């Protein structure tokens, strides 16, 4: 799954992962990225994700979410590196968001 836009009849769409873990075409790019294998979500500029991408990994397992509630509903947890406050809340069993 890529974050590249798809052009359908002159309209750009982006492939996002929904709360049901199924891909769908959205009218706006995702605000968060995630890793399908580890089920971790984070900011698109997360240093950890960018390092993994630079090493040549991660990209084919990358998914995108419209927002944090969609990522949580899909069963993903916050990234420790770029979403520290949300991660601490998740780790302690508190509601994230």
C-alpha cells in the first residue's frame, strides 16, 4: 500500500486504511503512517520510520490513516518515538486521543 495519490476521472485519491483494516480511497492524504507488521502508527515525519525507509525497509509494509481514531480502531498503537504522550497513555491503559 502506498501513500501515492491515485487519479480517477480527474480526482486525486489516496489509499488509506480504515478502522476495519481494509484499504479505501480517501479524498485527502493520510495524517498518520503505520507499519502493518508491528501495528504501530506515528507521524509521517517520525525519525524512526524515516530511518527505516532510508535503509530500504518498511515501505512495502507502510499503511496510512486519515486520523488517530482510525489507527486506534484498526488495532494500531502509538509510536514511542514520535507520539510519546499518546504512547505513555496507551502503555498505562488509558484512552488515547
